[in-house]
C-alpha cells in the first residue's frame, strides 16, 4: 500500500499556539511590531482558525484507524499486546480533549503506514507541563522529584515513564471529578496499579522479573480484597504527605501498621477529609457537609464531641421512649376500674 | 380381631401406608416403561451383533501380532517416505522393523490389557466398563471429578441428542430464551433444519431399508440403508426416546447398544454400519470386532469424521483418508450417500490450516469426560453439553492474532473488534454446498436407482453459498443468526432482508435453470412462480402475517439482536421446500412434516411418503392432548404461534389434510468455523465497489457505507 498524505497538513503554528501564550508573546514584541498589531492579530486569528480546522480534519484521519477497539499488535520484545486504540469517548472526556493528535505527535505520523522514524518518538509529559505557565510549576516540579524517588523509577529508570501509568488519551485529574463515588474513583485508580501488578505475566514480559501475585504479597493484610475495593493502593504505598502520590513506595517501605489508618488520628481519614474539604471549597457548597453527613455514626468522624453527642442522643431517645411507655402503662391500668364504677 | 380393628392400630396403619407406597412405586417403575413403549410405538430388546465373537488364544495372538506389525509397518513406511527407489525403501523398512528400539513401542496398549484380563470377546459397553466403570473428568477450571462412565455417556448429547437443560443460545420468536430459567423446560435438539426427517422426528427415519434399482444392476433390486441412526451412538430400534420423556431413563438394552468404538477405535470398520432387520425390527449394525476393540484410544480426527464428514466436506468429498465413511458404505445394505454438502467446509489438511498442522478435533473441542464443548455461541437448536465452555480462535491466537506483516498487523488486528476471524479466513465453501433443496419434486437418480431430492441451487461462493451477518452469539428458533450493527442506523434487518431474499442475478439464473429442468419431469410446474417463491419465501405470507412478523421482529427480536457485542460472521444459508402442517403456521414458519424414506426413495411420491410418516404412532401422539401439554404448546410459542393446534393433518378418508408445500419463511443460517485458510482476504475483497460485504444491508448509514466501499487508503 502506498503511503498516503493525511487529509490536511498540520497548521504552521499548531501545537504552539496555546491560549495562555498569546498575551505573553504580544508583550515581548518590539515597537515596530506594535504598529502592525491589528494586522498581526488578524493574521493570528486567521491562523488559529485554520489550525483548528486542520486539527479537526487531522483528528478524523487519525481516528479512522485509532478508534478501532482492537488496533493492537503483539510486541516481539515483551510478548504482550501493544494497544494502539484510542477510545474517542474517553478522549473527549479527558483533560487533553482540546489537544489535537499532532499537538503531541510529531513528524512521520501524518502518513499511513507511519514513517519508521516516527515510531522512535519519545514523548514526555513534563515537556508541556513543566515549561508551561498554565500549569502550576511547583506542582510538576514536585511530581518529578517524587517520581524520581519512587520505587518504579529507581528499579527501571530507563523504561518506566509517566505513560506506564497514565494514558494521556484518557487522563482525567482526580480533582476534576468531585461527584464520582469514592469506590468508582478507587477502582479506577487501583486499576492502574493492578493492570501490571495483578498480572504477574505482564510484569514478567515487561521487566523480566518474576513477581508474586498480589494475594500472596498481601497475605498479611486482613480482608485484602475489601481494602482494595475501598482504599487506593497509593494510600499505603506513598509517603505520608498528600502531594507525594508519585513517590511510590515498594513493599518494604509501604505502610504496614494497621493503626496508621485504624486509629483516632488516622492517616487515611486525614487524607480523605483533606481531599473532600478541598473539593467542597471548590464547588462552593457547605464546607463541612462531608463531616456533618456522617456525624451520627459514632466513631466515624473521630471527633470525640460528636461521638459523645451521638451517645447522648441515643441514651436520651431510649429514656424518652421508656418513660413515655411507662407513663402510658401506668395510666391505662387505672382505666378499667373507673369504668367499673 | 376383624380387619377394621386391625387397621385401627396406628402402627399397623403406618406400615400399611409405607408398604402401599413402596408397592405403588414398584408397579409404576415396572409398568411405566412398558406403557410408554406402547404409547409411542417403540420396541426395545436384547441386541446381538454377528461380529462380536470370542477368539481362541491362537486367534487373539495372531490378531495382536498382525495389528502390531501393521502399525510398525505404517510407521516405517512413513519414516522412509523420502526414499525414491522402491527396492531400497523396502530394505529400509525391513531393517527398521527389526531394529529393537523402533519395534519396542507398544502401539495399542489394550492388546496387553486384554491379554492380562483374559478378554477375548468384545461385548460392547460391558467390556469397556470392566475397567472404565468410572472416569475422571476435568472441567475448564481444572477441577477433577470422578463420574460414572455409563451415566456420563447416556447423559451426553452424542447419545440423547436433545436437552431439556438451560444453556441454549437460541431465542424463541416470542423473545424468550429456549429453556431458560423461569420457563418450562422441553426437550429440544436439532429440530429447526429443513432436513428430510427433522430432528424431533428421528423415530420415523431411524433405521430404514430402501429397495433401489440402480442402472449398474440391470434391473435387479439392491437394498440400501438409510436413517438418522447411522450417526448416533445408540444401537437400538429407535432413538434415545426415553430420555425425551418425563421421569424416564434409557433401558438397559439400549445402553448395552451404545457404540463406544465408533468414537474410540481408529480401525472401526464403517462397512459394518448398515441397517439389519431382526425379529424385533430394524436397527443399525456396528463393528464389535476384537480388531476394533484392541485398537481403542482417545478420539481422533478419523473417528470424529466417521459421522461428522457429512457436515464438514460432505459425503461427496474425494481423496479422504483410508477408512472414511463415504468410501465404506457397508458390507451389505450399503448406506445411501447424501449429496449436497450441509456446510461444505472441508477439514482435510489441504483445506484447513489446523488439520494441516496435525491438530486433532479435541484440541479445540476439549472434552470433559464424554461431554464435548461446541462453544458458547450457536444460532441453531443443537443441544449443547457444555454451553459455558468457550471454543474460540482467541483462546490460542490471542486478541492480536496478526503477527507477521509488520506494517499491516495492527490494522488487521483492528478489524477483530467488528469482524470475525472466519469472515476473512474462510474464503470459499465447496461447490456442492447446498443452498436450496426441493423435497417435493424428487427426480430419478439412475446411478442410485432411487428417487432423490433435487438441489435447486448449490454454491460455495461468498454472497451466494454463504452470506455475512452480524452475530452476537444468539440465534432464533429457526436458526437465524442474531446481532446488530453497533454503529448502524437501525436498518439492519436480516429476517426481512438477507435471509428472505435471494437477489444475486447469477443465483436467480441458476435457480431458473434448475426449475426448467424440473419442468421436464413435472410439466405443471410454473417456472416463474417457482423462482419467485424460492427467492422470496415471504411471498407465502398473507399481508396480516407479514405485518405480524415485522411487529414481532421489532418487539421481541430486536432487543435480542442488540445484546452483547456483535461481529460480522459468515453464515452458510439454507432453505428447503417441504410439506407443512398449515394448521400450525405462524409468521416465521409452520410445523414441517417428515418423510418416510423408503416410500420417498422407492415411489418418488412425496405426499404418500409424508402420509406414511405421519401415521407413525409418535406423530399421532404429538397431535394428542398429553403431548400438547407436555411440550408442543411451549414449542409453538417459541415458533411465534400462540398454541399447538392438535388437529391431526390426515382426514378420515386417510388423505393429507391442510398440508401444503412451502419454502421455509426464511433461510436458516449455519455457522461455518472449519476449513480455515492461512491467508485471509485482502482489503479490496470487501472495501470495493462490488465487494463481498453489502455495507448498506449490514445496516451502516448510507454515507458510512459509501466510505467503507471507497477507503482513501486504498485509492
């Protein structure tokens, strides 16, 4: 099959014309340019529209093949399935939904079959995320630092990348789905880990290392399945501070002490409430609803006053009901005598 | 103490009650089988086989030596196959046969077992059960269980060929899954094929002797064998009837007639498989020789094909391995061949990549004891012993099966989501694959010396002999593949389009030609009308019936089509012109009536043949109240008819009443999964203007269909 050009060629400024860059680039223009500002702006506006067009045409071209659910091949290096399929619906929901394919994927991909050189392309999340003023610089700095200390990077510095866990075509930040059920979030999040760690063959084909199955490595953990359904792996397998979720700890360093979570000053509950509180602040609802909603369950909030309040409520209800019943019994006992007279 | 006082005692009353219940059960158990035999008109009795003889020590030893010699000789010949000079080859063979290590292998372990156990006669199952009273079965999860061998066999589809259990992937036209939980279970097997003796009627055609007058015999009569029993392992005078009736098991005599060796012995002589007649009636003989018994082992391709050749390459396939069924029709009363292939997908090594790789049937159809899986999908009503056990390409070939072509592999694998492996890797069926069969205009076959059905249209080509349909694993009660286009516009409707209309001009022309030929024998035949009815079977329906059909499809069938994940599969299409009981007609067909084989073949009078067959006691019973309540009402509801009309289709004068000949209202679609070719189809076989896939008929929106026909990548 001869190589064919994709439907539209990439726009000249595509991939660089990110919204946040526009004002900044105007500021650095010299005075002679400022004189031609209206013209320049018009040109830019024109270019940006053509870019969008190019991109959407481009998209359709790429997705003709890449939306096939089973677009994949068996990788001769690993023996595992290399999936090339992109779910258009997931992409449309993802944080990267506004980006065109070619914003990230460079030369060689505009034709089919793709150029061999294109297959050598190595993308890095941080190329965009660290250098871009749209994103909190420190956050990504810190993610990079934690990642480099993580057990994954330490063991496989060459082959373990962001993409080993995060599929950029499906990536959604956890903080952007405040309405999702916690168990759904947990299942999706743990799915990322379990994709490799629950399939020892997958790990073996990728790293040549033989891993024990999860059930064996977590044999010490009571109710392991229930933990996995309700708690994210990273809760135990990261350091104690919340932003360190990329600092993945290996089996020897992960939290093993039950009381780290199952205690009054719980690590997990602290993390959970911090997360919930942040979400509620963002959504502008009652900031303490997550605490108040569970307040009647004694012990759940780890707040002694609320617990005492709950106990008092129960005791008073009990007293009230018995007192009322006793009173009724006493009074009805007298009635028949009165009728008799 | 009088009797009244005697029964006043509480203890005596209890004992009497228990005694009477016990005696009652005994009487019922003793009399019930006899009553049922009488009721449905079948006979049972002790079965004897002439070839089951006791060998002397000398005969045993010489047979054992001969078998061992033959086996080693075959191996030596195979090993020296490349030696071109015959004399040198013979010398090499002789040397090998005398070489100690080569001669050491014990080819048939049962020679040694029989010798030690003193077994000198093969008496059928009882001999096998001497050692194999129980066997260990392993299910797909690896769980091992010990089961009673006889019970395991008797409960298998190979013996009873029907099932009352749930697990059918078939749905009634009333929207209910056949025999699913919550519905009353009825015995169902292969009953939705337009065969001469459709499955539920095996009584009327179990074992028959047909008088023929072949050309080569110069007017002399030749007796031929015919009937369903030739391919079922029960050896009695009727099928495993008892397993179909309530609270009943096969009698011991029928169990003793089970033919273990036809599956387990590669040296089984198919020439022993013919109909014999004794005092009790007609039944199928079997090979119970010590030769066959001494060579037993697990089933091989050869033994499976003793029966399944018929639905693979068919009875007319040539160059089959030595011993194949179509080449060994019987030492006497030779079996009649069935021309016109049922599926026309050969499993011989030159036509099937798996057979060529030396694989055996049981590699994919991995048995669990005597239950053999046929996969989780199925469009027909064939009973399935292991409905939850997968038989799938993916099990071995992974989800990314295309490996070699580095440039195209990902794109080819991309097709796997929508297109089945078979769609590309079965490119053609045999030319004698039957599409349309006319049972009511028999023609004289001089070579066989009998009147035979007429295959009006045969083709092995895509779009003619088989078509492409969406399939999610479900089938209709009349064997139609169900599924839907996952990105379709809702227009996909095979029960009103692909399966009810033959539109291909080449096919129509061939049908017209066949009809013109038939006209020579049947001068009254209106060719144009014949072609219209054969290519548009819905023309038999009244406008009201047609409207009801469309309504039922929309309301009951569409939800089943929408289930699961559909892919495009190839389906062999088949229709037949048969006699139907019009009192039991619905929008999807009527009750097909069976033929009596001897009358059909000998007289060429199909009406007389049907009349004879419906007078069989079981058919009469079918039209009476107990059978109506037991299964027929439920059966008809699946067929899309409210109730079974028990009006017997024979008048008081003894003539057929309310019986008409019609094509089934839609073609049946049979799965084809064998005859797999290594090289699949190229892009342009489908993605072209006249490609083999009709994207519009498959329910793609018009613009997408146009695009699929003209992909920019292929320009």
